[in-house]
């Protein structure tokens, strides 16, 4: 039986909307499976950050800060419409588990929430931010 072994968010620079003072990043959440495949769970996420004043935003970014933001933007989202944070999180993980089930991978929402969650900073983002390779 194929299982989900970890989650990976792939973050990459959106060059069309990026300057020295502002960065725009796309984020795609994937489930890595025990058979070596990766299934896209979310591909419509991302964020933008701007520097205050005349500074260069790149001086403020670190791999850890980019990874933390990437994990945040792929969810769970903030609660809305009177729901609690727990309800929002449960709905998020249930939706991801349902998407996997439609593709033949059965997993419990709570199991997804407990998986390791890596972040892969793409080569264009790393180069723009002056973070080097890897």
C-alpha cells in the first residue's frame, strides 16, 4: 500500500513581480509517497514581502524565515466565519486527505498533520536572496 511519507513545499521566485525591495514567491505543497511519486496538493499559494524604507529586502531574508513563511502559506489557513483554529486546521487536513483519496492514496487527516514538512527553496529564489546552492 502506498503511503505519504512527508510533505514538501516547493517555493520559487516569481521574477515578474520581484525587485530588490520586494519579493514575490510561489509555493506548491506536495505529498511525497512511499513509491517515490509526488502528488501536488496545493499549487495556488504564495506570498510577497517588501522592505521598509530604502533597504534591500535580501539582507533580511534567511533560509529559515523563507521556510517558515512557505509552511504558513500552504496552511492551515486562519479561521474565518466563526470557526475555531482547530476547526480550520481539521478542515484543511481533511480537504488534503480527500484530494489524496481521489487519487488512490488513503490517509487520515490527523496523520497528514503529523508528517514531516520540508521546504525546498528553488534555485531562482536562492540566487535572488543570495543564499547560494542547496
